[in-house]
């Protein structure tokens, strides 16, 4: 299903370039639903995949860059603003994923995703180790730096991570895609930079501050 939502993201990118902004943003919500169902199905079937986990990150990032470049072209952003939007969203998504992984690592879910991805995981019986190594290498080269920066910023975290998870969940793809669609329907997509670089970054900073100030537990080992 990762391939499906990746292709849907590319289709949304094309729609944006055709100035079909409302349709594209509404389909991004559908993409988010497919993405969520994909992960939930893997957990329900008890068939998590390291390849799927790494490819999901790669696909989401390629899709994000394509979408922001398309928005930048249509909304006439300069290259600095477009680059800032991409980096901000990458870190905002990383923060949400970081706290989600910490919650699962504490015993609330599967451990396919880990706090520290430097070591290549062993393939599950239903996937090939060679493929895991390939996608793990791509992940380390392209994305691991985000994990390390977010981990360094957040510190130990509060005991139940409630405030951090509540705050960072607003930065997750699902909620953000709804906000994007709302702006598109209202004809106010010019406010995207204000949302991403302003409001979302304030939430990011507050979640990080709470995690550091209220930190009472060590990082979970996985």
C-alpha cells in the first residue's frame, strides 16, 4: 500500500501544477488514510516489515519534496522559502514519529521502528535480508541525521509523554493534510508558510521544551 499512497502523492503533485489545488488537497487526506491503514494492517496481521518501514520514509520524503516544489511553483515561492518549508515539515514529521516510536518502545506496540537505526535489523522470515540492507543504507544516508537531531533536542521526555504526543500529533501528516485541505477550500493557501513556519514551529518548540523540562525517564532501549 506504500506504493499506492506514493503514486497518489505524485498524482496530487501533478494536480497542483494543473492548478487543481482543492482536489489535490482533498486527495492528500485520502493518502493519509491509506498510509495509516497500511501500518495498522501490518500490525494486525503481525507481519511488520523493515523494508516497508524504510521505504515508507523514503516515499513520504520524495512525495513531500515533490508537493512543496509544486506548491512553490503555483504559489510563487522563492527557493529559500520552498527549502525552508521542506525542512520544517521534515522535522515536524520527525518529532511526531519520534514520540510515537518512544511510546511503542515502552511496550505499547510493535518495535519495527527503533530509536536508534544505526544497526541494520535482521530481516523477518517474509522479507529478504539483502533488501533490508539496501533500504537501511538509503535511510541512514538520507534520513538518519533528522532522527539524531530530534533525539538530541527532546532529551528524556516526561513520564507518560502525554503532552509531547498531544502536541506533536498536530504535526503529523493526517492532521496537517486536513489543515491544508481547509486552506484550499477557503482559498487561503497563501497562508501555508504562516502555518508551517509559524504555528507549527511554535508547537514544535513547545513539545521539545516540555520534553526537556519535564524529563523524568531515560530513553527506552530497543
